[in-house]
C-alpha cells in the first residue's frame, strides 16, 4: 500500500474512530478550524484510491469505511518505520528512544515483563 501523507494519516485515524461514515461525519470529528468539504472529500478519495477505504454509493453520496482494522494498520505502519528508520531492528528502535530519554527505566521493565509473559 502507498504511504500516507500527514493529512491522510489524520483522516484515517478519524475514520477508524468513526468506523464508517460520510464526508460530513468525518468533518464533524475534526478539530477547528475544519478544512472545506472539498478538501476533506479529496483526501478521502485519495485514501480510497490508495486502497485504505472502500465506498458504498447511496444516491448522490458515498459512505466510506476502512478496508482493515486499526490494529492491522498500526502493525503495518510500525513495521515500515522499523524497517525504514531502524535497519529492521526493534532493538535499535528501543535504543533510540532510550537515548532520547523517551522511555524510562520503569517503562522498559514493563516491556520486559510483557515479553516474558509471551
């Protein structure tokens, strides 16, 4: 699947939260100031073209829904991040966040406990 722009990513998160809906439904979930209807419609059409959404036609309007679960999307997104930025190494990713002081020792202990439970 094609990589998403920041606007597309934000829209996908709204659509995952909504589940399915029409353009006007998605606009209502957006923070102020909301972009024009045509801008949102264009972003949604791009998401459909890229294979992230499917649509059902009702008269002159379309209802959109994601083609995958949010967890599947997150998994694919994170796999891409690890592959592209951390040489396909989750260890490198964790080391990066430790060095940048984004993960505390307590959080690392929690991660270790989660790994040991599996």
